[in-house]
C-alpha cells in the first residue's frame, strides 16, 4: 500500500477549485477510503497571477502542462479545463505515460471517448468520467457496474439545469422564454452565451455518453437528433398544462430494433417522475429488463456537486493503484448497433396551428392526417375570432415520416396560417 498518491490538477476554475476544496477539507476521510493520502502536487492554470476561487499554495501552480507530465511522482491526472483543445492532447498524453485520468469533459468524451478509452486500455490505466453527465448524480458507475446485469431498454433524462430552470419558471410564472433566460443569466444559471444549453448541445453530449454505455454501442454525436427550447412559448406551456402535461427538455435513448437517440422539448404526463423535477435539478430515468424502472436525481452542476463526482472517481483510481487493479473496467461498447431513421421513429405529437375560424377547417385537417394514418387523441379550440384562432391537436403514436407528410399538405391549406408549434409527447405506461 502506498502512503501517498500524487495528483496533477489541470484547471482550477469553478469545478477545479471545488475538487481542490473537497480533497483538502475531507483529506482524512478520503485517505481512509482510498488507502492512501491523496496529495495535489501540481495545478495547471492559465495565469498564475490571476486570483483563484480557492486558496492554493503558489508553489503548486504552473502554466505549463510539461511540468505536470514530466513529474514522475504524479500518478493521477484530473482534467477540468473543458473543451476539446488542448484537453484531448493532455488526456491522451497522460494516459500514454501510465497515469490514470479523471475528467468531467462531456464534449471531449462525446466526441473522442472511443479513442480515449482505447488509450487507457492499451496502457493498463483508468479513465473515469462520472462528472461528465449529471454533475453530482452517480450514473456512469451504476450503468457500468451496479446495473451491468441488465439489458437497458431506455435511458431518458433532464440533463441540463439551465433549460430545466427556464421551463420551470415559464410554467410557474407564465413568463416568456426571453425574460426567463435573462433572469437565469443574472442568477448565474445561464452563460452570457447560452447557445450550448438552450439549443440542446450540452444535453446531446451527455446523451451520447449515456447511450454508449447503456446500449453497449459507440454513439456518434452526429447520430443524434437535437432540438432546443427557443421556440417554446407560454402558450405551449399553458396548453400542455390543460392537457395534463409539463414540457421538459429531454435526452431520450431507446433500444428496440435499433437505437432511437434524440434531444428535444417533450410533453410529459404530469404523473411521470421526471415531470416533477424542477429548477436546476437533473434526473435520469432508466428502464432495464431486470431492475424495471429506476431514477437518479440530484444537482446536475455546480462547483461542489461536480467536484464530489470527480473526487469519487479519484478515490476509485487510487484504490486501483494500491491494489494493482488498474484498467478493470474499460470501454463497454462491445457492439455496433444501427440508429433508427427519424422517419421510422414512432411518437405522439402536440401540434399548435393558427387557423381561420371557419366551418370545416378541422375536418379538412383531420382528413389529411387520416390519409397518412395519423389519428387524434385530443383537440382543443378556444374562442371565436374574425381573424385566426389556435387549434391544438395531440396525436396518437405515429411514425414521424407519416406526420411530416401530412403537415406538408396541411400547411398549404388556405385556412391554415401557421404551424406554430410541433412538440413530441412521451407517454408514461
């Protein structure tokens, strides 16, 4: 057993400072759990003169990655700098030099996870990435270990706190998207440039990681369908509530004669466990043939929750070093599974149309839907007007290609002025 295991910390921003805090304040407990005292020996920063969010001995700071990689005492490298460049190079070099690596970098793992995991396997070391999905929620390890006896048929989750906060406040306050986004930025829940969150990129990275593990097949980020929340209006929120639903941005992966992989706003029945997850919290819902249903819930981001997941991985890597068991759990993508064509994916849909208030309009629309085998579960039409009125339809399950074919015919009808909204519906059976 080693008395000390030295660590190189790449990045000391919000998450990096959380990692450092936890390692310092819980040092004795962590040493007991890992079997060795864990000591941060080097901290890579952009500028040593910039103030940090945590008190770090200046002697540990470096602006040069070579100081970390050339230090032979360092056995574990933690990467929390984010992005692909230069993070990918740093991670691969650390693995190739025989170090275990812990990362929270969802974009890097979603785009280059296969290469990185193969490098870890080839060099007999560990690559852990629990913090890349769900912040402080444990989900990667449960999928790889505790639920490994299951065939997972569905993984579905709220994996972005910013969009969940926005949709929650739109629902609770009857506010429009733009004003809630501004408030989220003021509170620090959304970045100055919120594109990655509100357009669905962040959730798509996380789904690519989850689906790869859950379905044991490498998922390319380009295989995912992605749609953000920028088109959701307070009218949609109101109608969803009237119909017994809540709108959430969901990452959805299903395994059934091929893989379905999609990120988009979704109408969820109000009784669904995920519909009750509000504000910046995340939750991931799993279905397996042995376990049935399970849900993992908690804070999806933040300094200390994400730091908690990283330190958990560090302890696991330290134990493996101490017991000569590195590389126990490598890449679990054993097969190559086909991705379903979007036109063949079946779902129910919420459709909001703006139509002229004339007799026969609904009949024309339902006739065109029927010709494409699209049947309706619900119809809402309120009020009368000399101009246009909203017409809200909820379909039964239908192939997406059939619905799109019908909508192409519907949108050119003289009495239909706009297809204002089209949102998928996820049933809870």
